[in-house]
C-alpha cells in the first residue's frame, strides 16, 4: 500500500473521528490568545461552512437567523436554567429574520412589477410590511384581510418593543436609558411559537413569489427565443 494512500486513509479516519466526537468550543476559553490565529479561514474540516451556494445571499442570511433563533429557543425551553440570558439573542434573531424576510420579499415583489427596487436600509418593520402589502397588491397578490390583520398585530407588537432593532442587542439606548423598562418577563415558548407562525406566513409569500419569478423568467426566455427566430 502506497504512502500516499495510507496518508489519505489516515486523514479520512481522523476526520471521521472528529466528526463523531462532540465538540465544545467553550473548551478553548481557558487557552492563551495566539497572534497567529486566523479567525475567518477555510479548512477541510467537517466544521467548515460553505458560503458559495448558488442561491440568493439574502435567503441564506434570512434562514440562518431563523435557524439560530429556533435552536436557542428549543434549548432554552428544554434547559431553562439559561433562559434569562438567552431571551436577548432569541428575540433579536427572530426579529432580524423578520426584517430580512420583509426586505427580501419587497425586492422580489418589486422585480416582478418591473419597477426599480429601492434601498431598504432602515430597520422599521411596520414600514417594510406596509411596503410589501402595497407591492403585493400591485401585482395581484394582496393578502386577505384576515391574514393582513393578523400580520399587522404581530408586526405592531414587535415594533412597540423593538422599533429600531436595538432593544435586544443593547441593554441601554444611545442616551443611556435602560431598554425593556416595565417588561418584567417574556415567555420564550410563546414568543418563539408566535414568531415561527409569522416566519411560516412570510415564507409562504416567498414561495408564491418564487413561482411567479420562475414563470416570469420562463416567459422572458420564450420572448428572447422568438425574437431570435424572427
């Protein structure tokens, strides 16, 4: 057996062994800082995250925040000794998912309308939701009154407690005032299940817009092919 093949088998065995061993990154907490460490590097390890998928980057970010929120929420609900500190990232991650989802949906819907997508650099969920409802109506995909009213209620509650996407990221405002004054507790399960329903609703809109986008692209392809033949 060649040395190259032996080396390859040993490397594969090492990788598989690492993959089966539970990793606890907190184990590194007691290590000394190392100047030669590279924070953002590629590797051949099973822990390497791929960033070059052929899908919209917005989708990857959006789904990543939702997945992270879900994992933390499930952990907090089943291991409640950490719930008092995990509520902040959980609420932020869910809210940020909604913000990214709304921005992505607005862009996709505006593209279907053949209008120039405008920048949505702000964090105001109410404004984004209003923009989405308007453009959906313009392309004949307006939500029903029941759906719109329910989504309005969710968005309004999120805006009241975290209008600028700062409440769950920072303990205080830029002026030094405490966030969440008067809010003594939050039920993580109730919050998470409600946010999952909102995420599912927005995901349904996204799926419908994807179908319409594919249809539009197909029609454009037919038109280009027809022009080429004429």
